[in-house]
C-alpha cells in the first residue's frame, strides 16, 4: 500500500469543516436519521474529492453562489496527485477507481477526454473491449467505477498498480476492484495499491473503516467524532 495524502486549500477545508460541524451537531443532538447521515457523508466525500453537487441544502449551508452547473469544482489536489503518480509510473498501466460523475469529469479534464473508463453508460461489450486493450498493454490508464467492474472483468495480464482517487465504505467493492488486477496469472510479484486521500478528512476515516471491514453508518459516527478530538 502507498498512501498519498494531499492538503485541501484553506477555503475548501473551511467549507468541509462547516459541513462536518453540521453533521456532528446533528449526531450530538441525536435527531439525525441514517438517510440524513448518509447524505452528509456523501457531501464530505465529494468535497474531499474535489467537487460537490449544488443541491439547495449545500448552497444554503455553505453560502455558495448560484450556478447553472449541477456541480462546482472545488479543488484539483487529488487529480493533480494522480497525474503525478501516472508520471512517476512512466507508462506502467494504472487502474483508477472513481465514484461520483463529477470525479470522472474532473479526471478526464486533467488526464484527457480520450482516457477510457468503465462505469455508468458503458456497455458490457465496450467494457470487454477495454479489458482486452488493457491486457494487451495498450491502456496506460483505465478509469473504473467499482460497482461497474468489481466482478467479471479480468485485468491481471497487464499492470500491477491500482489507485483509489475516491475511497469507498464497502469492503467487498474495495477488495474485488483490486482483485481485477490481483489475480492468478498476474506476472508481477506485487500489486501496489495507491490511496489518494485528503488529509484530515473522511478519506482517512474510510480507509481505516475499510481496513477493519467496518461498514455502515456506525463507522461514520464513531470515526468522525474521533477525528475531531
């Protein structure tokens, strides 16, 4: 494992803290329900990744200006770190996990619109084509949504690097995504898993929860409060 930590810009960290304070306040008052906590978790994850969807609650809470876009770009720390990793690997194939649609947009804006991905809207036929190109060594970077490719695709014939631009709470998705590469037939002695995390955010909580196979909102509640101490 290779943990790559980035620091959020001051203004973005302030926004993140505002959202986190709101969630912790609701937890302390014991009026929050699971769906509300899950929604708050999603907002925190989005800010850590670099963008956030502009629903009315977000605009009211963090006082963001109105926009005609569905989401706004907050920072490029994670995509910049990923670009640095790709340069460091010097052409060694890298499988990259993303989560939100705006993660994919920002990744392709940074890395190039031609960078292929397997996720929503991609047919099984196209996914198989991309898997074949990967195994032939013709794709230096492949973006993938864990839910779309955690099972059924074999990518072990080429490449031994996996990067998490966007962390997940789901241990099975985490494990199975890595196992697209970490499979019998991989000629490399090791598979390197790179976690790109925003320091002091839910990213670090999620990695710890995943490593201990902890799922659900209990992990979020306990770990968030621990992080703030």
